[in-house]
C-alpha cells in the first residue's frame, strides 16, 4: 500500500490562537485520525529562525501520513465528513487554510 502525505497550512483567526490550538491539537486531530488510512498526524508552528527572509502566509502546519492505494477515496471521505459532527470545524480557524495530498515519487 502506498503512503501519501496530506499537508495542511493554517492560521488562527485574529486573537484566537489559544482556542485554535486547543481545538486543532485536540478534537480536530482526533477526528482526522479516525479517517480510513490515516497512520500518523503531526502539527508544527513556524519557527522564528528561517533559511530565507521570506514571510510565510501561514503560521501552522499539519502533516498526516495516509496509507492507501486509492487516495481519491481518502479525499472523498474527508470531504464527506467535513463540517459534520465527524469532522467539525472551529470559528477559531482562519478561512485561508490550504490543504494538498502528496504522492510518493518513484
């Protein structure tokens, strides 16, 4: 089975970092870990030290490892659950998130 990576860049809504981090690291990661194929989930905050002096539009990064031979199935399931009690969102999440599924290079 191939291992894919689902990469999500996010920000907290203005002034809501504590609420955002409590939600994302708690119930949101728990919900995402329940998706079929998810084998790991990790979160990061952008570091002060950077290689280049180019600002990032996002402060937070989440990396999920997905084991599947059908990545479209994962995407469909994610979208089907989004906004439901199975994968609720938070008003502390800023609307500028980006999310991409990556496949291995052979």
